[in-house]
C-alpha cells in the first residue's frame, strides 16, 4: 500500500500532487517490459525527442530515476498506482531528461577550461498546478546525479512589508495591487542582483545566499524573511531552476488589458520592467499549459481543504475565491500570448511545453 511521511509539513506539501490523483487501484510495475511499454505510451516523449528505441536503450536510467523519485516521495515503487506511475514516468522523469539535454547543450558551448555559468531554466506554471513539486523533484534528481543545482521562485522577490504598504497606498483603488502577487509587487533590483550573483557561481568556494519570503508574516500579508534564514549555495552551480506563475508574461497593448480588467492597466505598465529583471536571465524554458484558468481556484481550494483537514490554518472557501480573483485577470490577459508566442525572449528551440489536465497530469496535445 502507499505510505506517507508525516514528519514535516514540507514533506506533505511535496507529496500533495501525488495524493490529489485519488488512485482507485494498484498497478504493480512487475518487470522491465511492462515499464518500457508504459513509458512509451507517455504523451510528451515526442516533445523531448525520444523514440521508443532510445527509451529502450536508456531503460536502466529511467528505472533508476523512477526508483529515486519513489524514495523521495516515500511511496512503494513495487506497488505504484496508475496515477503515481503517470506522474513519475510520463511527467517528472521525461522532463528531467529534457533538462539534462539542455544542460549538455549549454555546457558544450564552452571550452574545457572555461568557467561555465549555470544554465537557468525558467518554469512558467499557474498556481496550484504542482510546479513547486515538479521543481523539487528535478532538483533532487540533479543532486543525486552529482550536479549542483539551486532553486528560486519569483515569490522570493516580493517587496518587503514596508514597501508593499507604500504600493498599496499609492494604488488605493486597485485591488490587483492591494496584496502581493501581480507585476509591481516585486523588488526588481533584488532580482537582478540575485540572478547576476547566481550566474557568477562558477568556482568552488564562492557562495551566495538566496533571498526567501515569509508569507505568514503580518497576518499573511507577508514580509521578506530574515537574511539569517536564507539558504546558502556554493559554486560551481550546474543548473538553476527558477519558477513562477507570471514568468515570461509580455506587456500587451493597453486596450487589450483594459478590456479584461481596467485595473490591469497599471499592472501591464509595471510588467515592462520585468524582462530585464527576470526573463533575460533565463536560458531554457518549461511552460506548464492549462486549458482553463478556472482550474487555479479548484487547485487552490483543494490545497486549503487539505491543510484544514490536517489541522493546519487554511483559508476559507470565500478567502480562496478572493485570493485567486486577484490573479485571474492576468491569467486571462497574458496566457493566450504566452501559449501562442512563447515566454518573453524565449528561444523556441529551447522551450518545452507540457499541457496538463485538471488532475495535473500531462496530456497529448498534437
């Protein structure tokens, strides 16, 4: 049977997307042939350029990575449910293999004695879709394969509490800027400083601290975490995993955003500065595509209900609705362009688009 660790809230959070799949029956991975057939039925193999023959030649690697992820999520690899198999072998492992390809391509551009900056992979994915769990799984696989990696989120660059108050007071009639989240609520100078510093981690002994944000401070309004608690990373870094719900959003003509929501006009103006602060530092992109932004509300509600069921403080249904409503205008305005044109500044040759269903699993799109 499936087992879970309850040692920490972080462990439970990482497992949540696997738990949310609501498995009904076990599907034992009994032998390599069965696993190979299952892997080859995955919807994104073509996207990453893997034919069945290539999968067969590297089945030992697939087995190793799958086994390690089962250990990471504390689930029994001999009795995986079908949803668990899908999440691991149709999603996490193939995305990791694509990342490995991008790392190899990036490093091949330098000479043997060069100091190689880390590859920065940007993840655009809506809230609640499991992007944090995906990034954590990829980070884990990089570490067990001997590569130094670091993770960072756009959330880490939110304005400190005092600056957030100033933003709110200077936009008293704009609900989209009342709380953190939309363009304008981030410290872009901190972003540039941090991303430049990360790019310089090419030698052993060179270290930097990565900023972190405390969302629970000031009764949930949030504040930058004390620098003494920021995690430290040391070079040489191989890869940086940079995730965020609005990474790669492009500013649009004013009439388009005003038609979605007049309050979005100020957010759109603020967005013009974000390419130089975030997007231009990203070498490769992964876009997690959804069919309906309304899924964000349901996913967030599921997470809050799970927190309340575990005896932890969580938002009420109405608070969830209010929270998500502050993001939906941006989703409605910017996702169509993101999906049709790609992220701001992205090279199509180094872009992976993974479309997911309401269960957060990848689906075949073409």
